[in-house]
């Protein structure tokens, strides 16, 4: 009887282990599937491929933090502190933003629906543009794209041109494409060469109408191993780099740097993206 009891206990233990392994496998599969459409995490230092793109000449030791903002010390360069805003910041006291030391604002003009493909004006676009300009800030705009072809990107550019024609635009007009990580989107299967084609079509249309275009991109979208933006293809236009660190490690040229999405600025209740223009 004791021998049979030992065998029974052994079988129970084996069954428990097998069940635990099955549960662990199911959890792992669910985790992998849930992250399928998410942007990959930062894998570390930027891989520098052998490409024909100009290297940045910025000195990392000249970046410093003061009064909650990152700045850059170089008398030979134009350096301006900026904020980019949308409906997410709600009502903004722009005179306070100006007094806090902000020089310019990049205002979201609108977006294309990631499901419907419909073009929309940001709910706070006009009040943000008027408020920022009345307070004496320089202004530019950005458009959240979900274009799937160069024709749609050109349509987005014309949409933006219609929105900015009555404002004094002194900063760039940005093409902002980002992967949708929280839901299924019409751009989930967009390939890198198609993304580059869309960005270039948008920028050409903006440039042909007398404005300065810029391409917004996170560090991951610019990595050669992620096969999205091809740096050589888009290098003819200025880059607005998103890299959330105390100084940029991206090795190539850029003219605007978004260094946080959790910035606090007097006059803005919610978090805001903070930027530095260096040229």
C-alpha cells in the first residue's frame, strides 16, 4: 500500500507541474499576441549603419537643465525652448507659458482617423494658435498622419495648408506618423518604404507652398533594424527627433528635439511635450 501511495503522489505532482507549465505557456502566448502591434522597446545605443547621412555636430556636454527645461549652450547656434500641444492639454494660459520661458509652440492642426481614415481638425487647434500668437510665441503645426499612400499624404498636406493659411507660421509644419499601439489601425501593415513615400509626399507639398516641412520620428522608427524610416531617403528634410533622455544619443543631424512627454509648464495644467530647437 505504501508503494502504491508513493506512485499516486508522484503522479499528482507530475500532473500539477504539467498544469502549471500549460498555464505559463498560455500566459506567454497571450503576452506575445498583445504586444504584436506595439512599438518595440528601446534596445539600447543607436546602431550606426554605413549610410550617407550627415552626423550631428552637437556637443553632448553642452546640454544642461535649468528651471525644469533642457537647454543647450552655444553662442554660435540659435537655441529655442518649445512646447507641443493638442486637445490633451485643454485650456492653456498662453501668457503664463510665454513668461515661463517658452519661445515657440508646435500646435496639432489635426489628424487622420486610424480606423475611418477621416481627416479631422484638432478640437483646440484654433484657440491654441490664436492664444500662442497673441502671447508672442512663434508657432508651427503638426499633423498626426495615418496615410497609407502618397496620395493620402498629399491630401493631408493640403488639409493642413487650408488650416494654416490665416496664421503667421514661423516654425516648421510637421509630418507626425506614429504606430497605433492600443488598437487595430489602418496602417498596421504599412511598410517602411511606403512610410517614407508618404512622409516625402507630405513634405514636398508643404514646401511647394512656401512653408518649412519637418518629419517627426521617435528613435525606434529611425533605427535601421526596425525597417521603418530610411534615413537616407528622408534626410533631405529636417528631422524632429523624439528621444527622452537628458541629452540626445541619436548620432545624425536633427533640428528639433522632443526630450520628454511629461513636461510641466506654468499655464498648462496637464503634462506637455517639451522641445528644443537647435540650428
